[in-house]
C-alpha cells in the first residue's frame, strides 16, 4: 500500500476525465465546423476564431492525459506538468470567456467560472507540503 494522499488520486482521476471531455469537445466543435457548405466563402477572421476555439482544447486534452499519468506514477514531471496544465487551462478559459468564444450565454460563463475555480483549488492543493513531499519536491 502506498502513502499516496487520497486527494492526489482524486485530482489525477478528475484531470484524466477533464482531458477526455476536452477531447470530445474539440471533436464536437470540429464536426460543427465541417457542417458548412463546400465552395462558400469563409472570411479569415472566422477561420481564426474557429482555430482558437478548437486547437487549445485539443492540446489541453493531450496535456491532461500526460499529466494524469504522471500523477498516477508519482513522477516529478507529473507534478510540474499538472501545475503548467492548470495555469494554461485558466488562461485559455479566461480568454475564451472574455471574447465570448465558448458559449455566449450566462450559463456558459457560470460553467467557465466553476472550471476556473476547480483549477485554482487543484493548484492550491498541489502547493501543500503533503503533496510536495509525496512527489519528493523540496
């Protein structure tokens, strides 16, 4: 039996589930983007908005899976990657909420605020001495 804190396991599972959800979100957005008509003109600004909407969640989903595996196997890179992941996730979500990229509705902003809050809680938890000693961080 390991001396793994229970919170570390929960954070790893939630990070993995978040990565899977982000992947399917990016696939869903790609499918929606492909529903246009062939041969019609698309302005470059719309293409840029679509790329800023799809590529970051796809990158963050891959990054989440790698960080979750790193947390599960108790490696230092897992600790570093998870901290970086949550910072990048907060940055993207603030950008997306401020530019109305995700959901231009109040419920979308409430959900984004909840995810940002969860990421901040994860960041604070991984800064605790218990977690740092588990990952052999000095």
